[in-house]
DNA sequence: CACCTGACTCTAT
DNA sequence: AATAGAGCCAGGT
C-alpha cells in the first residue's frame, strides 16, 4: 500500500517516535494525542503501513489495551522480545502493567511546539478541556 | 458507491 | 475466562 493522502499517518509516526525506550503506549493513547478524530484502529492501520520506515519508528512500543493492562497484538514480529530487551516486563499471562510501563505522554514543550495535545492525566481527570478531546 | 478488512477497544454474554 | 458484537476510521477492491 502506498497512501498518498494519509491525513493522520505522519502525525501518528511523530507521536510514536516520542515514546522512550522502556515505555509503551496503547493504540488508543497515540490516537488521543494525535487528536483530530484519530482513533485506535487508525493507529493500527498506520503501523501496518509503516514498511521501510519501521527502522526509524519504534513501533514495538505501541501495544493493545486490555483494561489496565497492555498486550502485544502482533504476531511474527517478535514485538514482545524487542520490548523485553528494552526492559518492559510481561506477567505470566503476557500482559504489561500499564501503571508501571505506560508512557505518560509527550513533554509539554514538544506537544506545544508540534501542535499535539497531552495525554489526559489519569482515569477521571482529563488534562485538557472536553472541547479539545474527541473521545466519543 | 457498496462492501470488506484490520497491528483497536469496550460491553455484554 | 473465552467469545461475540458493536462502534469507528481509513484503505483497498
């Protein structure tokens, strides 16, 4: 596939590039930060379309969300191995404790200078006004 | 234009 | 605990 008119892809890649080694973000987290109607499934598509760019985008740090845990949703890409090599721990059921390894979002400076929004604080307390979030 | 598919995620069985 | 269905978005056919 060769998307010409990917309205979210580039921004999705920019956000993922900010996730530091040893941390993970969920598809939904990335979508929220990109904003502008971007959704988790769109992030999944963007990653599926990465191609050669996978060498410069830390795609392995994006995982699926399962309640308060995270899980690898890819197969055959050794995503879990890559993450464990970076220090991310998986429990006996192959789940990651998001409370411990979840990326807390881009730095405020970076978000502002690149036109992105921060990740909402924690469950319940949004870090930005509803008007800026498009969460269903 | 209609329909299918998915590196999604939440709710309800 | 495992499965199914439903929303959603964007690309491919």
